[in-house]
């Protein structure tokens, strides 16, 4: 049996993260990763693409609907002012 662990971090939090070797976040992640590898259960860890490249797939009433990107399905135009 295989499981997936999905770790989400907003782009803002990722950009603000300290990349120094003494960063406790990185230290904790490296320790966890090392324990997975040493236990022989680590399979892979490729990052996902940014949300703008995604495709949304939904099934409603037995019909599949595919939409490019994580965008609202609307005829109206949405904008920031």
C-alpha cells in the first residue's frame, strides 16, 4: 500500500522562507525526509506545477467535465479593481 503526503505552502510563504541552514523548518523537514529514506519507504518527491498550469476535472451526474486551469467557470469577467 502506498500513501501520498501533500504539503501545501502558499507562494508568499515559500518566498518568505529562510533558506539558511539553521532554519528550523528546513531542519525538521530534512530529519523527516531522512527517516523516510532510512526506513526504505520513500518513493519520490517531485513538486507540483504552479496552479495556473492545472486542469480541473469534475464528474457530475456521470458526465466528465475538463476545464483548463483552476479558474471559475463563469461567463462574467472577474477582475480586481
